């Protein structure tokens, strides 16, 4: 591990995920997803994700993959988790080949998110975070969103 890498572990420690330290400063690439599937898969209020090019991520250990077919978009998502402790590790959406969504909760540093997805499913007692860009569901594939993917280094 170099000083330019940030690493997380699942709860039992058999899976580690390393990302460039600089990725944790890219607020635009950090999101909270309040959709039902994310909440169910993590037993949490929202999934806390870093979106980045898959090539920038190193995963040691072998997560188990759950094919999540019952999604709002109809797309089958790959949800990776530790088969020993159950910690969610990452999510991949085949629509965005080359991109990966890493669960951020296992990192020591917890950077502020820049956007929220499925804001319509956020409970009304939980206030939106200042400065966070709200999306009611998944953003439509607008030029803004395409630009965002380009910024993350993913070609779509
Ligand atoms: Zn584990
Ligand atoms: Zn979600």
C-alpha cells in the first residue's frame, strides 16, 4: 500500500478494497442511494458509494456476487458482498461498463457526498445534506450525467 491509496476492509477482514486516495476528494463522485434495494442489501438508511473507473480499484479476496434482478430500472445489478461477514463491497451496473460503485462505509475517511439518488425514498425526517445534488431516482442520461461519467473516467 502506498500513501496515495486508501483501503477499506469488510468487517471480518477477508476482503480489502483499495482506491486512489484522490478519489475520496471527488465529491461529485460520492453519492447516497436511498433506493429500497440498496437499503435492503445493507440494512441501512442509504448506500454510501464512491463511483469510479473499475480499473482504478484493487480488490483482494473473493466477494460473492448477488444478481439483483428485481430493480426499479429492470437492469440486473451485481451486488458483491463478503460471504463470511455479509459486508456489502461493491455494485456494478452493466449499463455503465467500466464503472464500479464501491461501498464507502469501511474506509477510515468518510468524505462528504455530492449527490443523492432515489431522493424520493429518503424518509422525510432525514434532512437532505447541504450542498448535495438531489436526484429523485436515477438521473436521466442527460449531457450533465454523461459529463459526470467522463469526469470519472468512464466512457459510455
Ligand atoms: Zn468479511
Ligand atoms: Zn440504490
